[in-house]
C-alpha cells in the first residue's frame, strides 16, 4: 500500500520533470510559414483563454470539444457553449458547440462549429494602391463531430472528425482531419493528466499550392491546490509541440468562490503563455448562476495581451441543461 502511495506521488513529479527537460534541452527546427489553416490553432472559450490556454488536462466543460475531446465523457447532462473573440484588424472568431448523450448508446457526443471571419477588404493593385473600388471576402470554417467514452472509472478517450473549409472569394480548399485525446484521473489529490493530438490529416490544396495541417501534440497536468466548501483553486501546466514552431508552455490558475447560494459561483482566472511571438499574459473572470430549477448558465470574459498587436477580448456563454 505504501509503495502505491509513493508511486502516485512520483508520477506527476516525473511527468513535469520530463516535460520540462525535453522543452529546455531539445533543439527545435522551426518551419514557420510552411503550414496552413492556422485558424485551427486559435483557442476557444474565455475560461480557457484566461487560464493561459492550459486547459488540455482540465477539459471539464463543452469547450473540451476543441481542447481535449476526452473531457466530454465526464460531463453530466447536456451543455451548449457560445464563444466570441475579437482580434486585431477587425477579425472575429466564433465557436459554437453542444454536448449530449443519446438514449441507451454508451458514451457522449458533441457537435461544434469553428469560424474565422473578417470584414470585406479593398482590392488593390500596383497602379491603384489605395483600392480599385472593389472588395473581396475571406474566411475559414470547421465543423466537427465528437465522440468520447469512459474506458475505466479514471480513464477517458475521445476523438473528433472535422471538415474544414478555407476560402478567399471563389477560391477554396477543403479537407477532413481528426483530433484524439485522453484524460486520466490519477486518484491522488485530484491530479489530472491530459493528452491531445490535434489537426491530423492529409495535405490540403489551395489553387495549385499544397500545404500541411497545423498538427500539434499537447500534454498537461492539473491539480487543485485548494478544494473545500468555500474555495477552489485549480492550477494547470501544459506543454505543446506544434509541427511548425518551437515548443510552448502554458500555465494557468482558476480561483472559484463557492460561498454563495446553490448553483452560484464567482471565478477569477490568470495565465501566462511562454515562447509565443506576441501572446503572453491573460486574465479574466466568470459568473455562474441558475436559470431554472434544473439549468444553470456561466458567463466568462478573458483578456489576452498580444504585444505589438494590441489585445484580444473573449466572451463565452455556457448553458448546462
């Protein structure tokens, strides 16, 4: 018995140590600009954004459809999430998702839509640099179907099949890709270990140019530093390995005050993203409240510092049915 307890204590420490050593010792060859469909790397949800995107090992709401599909297997009831983010250059990013069970079929299902859109832009030429008077549109969209299931009482697995469309005016590229994720409850002090592989699939072709997808491997660990009837403090650390940039690390904290009437919660969040070109600090808050005797809603806000680009603001609505 004592050996089991010791092993449980050593596993998370060994995991963090190995990840940190790998991130610091590995020489990375960056292939910036060689991968397309970059909008798929934009994180969704104000809660996750405010925690510095260290959300793969948490994945405990409907935004897990993006972060780690294995997370939806642990959700109780059905959920709907609506998310909006404003980016520099008047770019908007939207994510909509729903998680549900279906009759006696085991497991949990999810459907999601991810959209990047921008206002029409002026057409310019070498002879008319201020514009020809015409405009053009550009935008990207992804629609995903997710299935997840608890394989044991501590281990869940999930996968997403996603159709992607990238377009500029009449020219477009389309394709299919997949995500996979796992979530493991160590059973020791609430420690969770999450892993996800995103955007796996064949190359896409735009006009005459082939390009690969922005595949990324994520591994993280989360632990509640405080968890009682009045207060909950969740911490998370995550390491990412994209195919086109150097390794990245995300750190996040979430404090939730529970000393309110039933189904009311107040949350404060903060995070930091390491080894990014512009993104760094993030922060935000959330409010959960009942909408009926059996349903609740949560509204979240996040602010992300983008350095020279300014900042990004994100707002989300989560409805628990």
